[in-house]
């Protein structure tokens, strides 16, 4: 596949930039062509949802519009892209029928499926990559690893420790300052399931922290305070490794594992590796420019260049890619009937 620097710019600009981006919409949404590249399609595609999937969706949308990518060149297709959080996207945009796709960093919930059904919206689940949720601290903090149990204690709404030493006596006797995603985020939901609901007891997520849907705000908060901690998707950490540091995570075997594309790919980074999703609405797939973009995304879901190098996630393998393509093609065929 031909490739220029546009996706590389996406990685740096969109991860550090604003969490909500809007492109000027075209008046019509009719397709005009056969979807074979060369700018033969036109229309608008509305996407909301996960801030974690946002940079990947942005990179794919830029590539789809660029003539330098095989299957791209659709410069007359415009994208309205919002970073709203997985849950916020489902509840406020996708299930009410106002967007064509919802990105998500966790699977759709039963209540969300019901809300969609009540509005005649049928979501099609597509897995697009793998992420490594990353725990970050200030560069000056003398802590390099953490156990899952220590993470559970720090973020527990029951224990609510006030200092680092309250969790581990070897750590500084200094106040914890916590930054993380808001409760509209799929990352928040996943962290609860993977960490707070692990082991023999389940605890709720503490609420006395700085919650946000803007991952760059988490980076800024941790960078600005020596005794801060946060968690977020790996792509945001990977573009800010000079500003904060990641903690290796010990899942209970005494061997902390650093978050990386390789440890997420081979399954060593547990329990914080997770699949990432996008959900097109089946009815939207009846429009050619939307169906072609969904195909383009999955056809490039195995791309080391776009998914791994430019954005910072683990691409699909070919077997998983084919499974997702088969599901998409069945939905497109059904949408056209």
C-alpha cells in the first residue's frame, strides 16, 4: 500500500489535539460511484464514541480521503468526528440515530442495545485493534511497577487511600493525585472490570479524582504533579513517553510486565489488554460511501504502518480480519435488501 506522512501527522496532531473534530458536511449524502477509489464517492459520515478509538478512526478517515492509499482517494467524503466516550456516544449520538458509527473501547451493553432497538438502530460489532490500557505516573516519581491489587486499592471507592504510603509502605508518604477517564468512557468501564472487579471482591471506582474525556488532560495532570497517577489508552502514552512514564503491571506472579504493542499482542500484559471496536449502524451501510469506508477500515486493520506505527495499537491478524470482513459483508448485504 502506498503511504505518505498524513497518518503519521494524525498520530501526533490528533492525540495531542482537541478531542472533538468537526469537518464541514456536504449537503447531500448520496454516493456517486462504484467505491473503487479515485474520488468516486461523496457524502458525509458521522462518527462519535470512544476517545481511545478516536485517533485510529481519524487516521483511517484521512487515509480513505487520500489518493496515496490503495482504495483511498475519496476526497468528496467528509467526516464529522467526535470524541464523546463509548457510553456517551451510544447514549447521546448513535442509539438515537444521529451518527453512522460509534467507536467503543468495550462491547456494547444490553441497555444500549435496547436503546438502539427502540430507535430502530441495529449496531454491527466490528473489532478493529487491540489496546494496552496504560498506568502512568510522573517522571520524577520513584515507582516503576505496581501490582493489580495495589491498583485496586488506589482506585477503590471503599479504601480511598490518601497517600502513596497508605498503599505500599515503601512508597512516598505523599498525597495521591489521581487523573483518569470519566464514567462515560469505555476505558473507565474496562478498568472497573479488569482491576476493581478482579480477585475475590468487587469494589466501586472512587469518585474523588479528576475525570475527563480528554486524554491529553490526563497526560497534562500527571506531568504537572510529582505524586500523580492516571490511566488511559496506550496510543496516548506512546506519543507522550517523554512527558510521563508507564508502570509495569504485576498480575500476581511477581513478574511486572511493561505495556507495549508486543506484550499486548502476545498476551503477556494482563489484565489490561483489550479489544477495540467500531459499530456501524446497519441502515447506514446501505449508503455506498459508508459501506466502502467500513470495508476500507477493516482492509487496513492488519496494517502495521497505520495501526501500530502511526497510531499505537496492535493490528488484527489476518484470520481475525477475515472474520470481521465476513460479518461486515453480511451486514452490508442485509442492509441493501
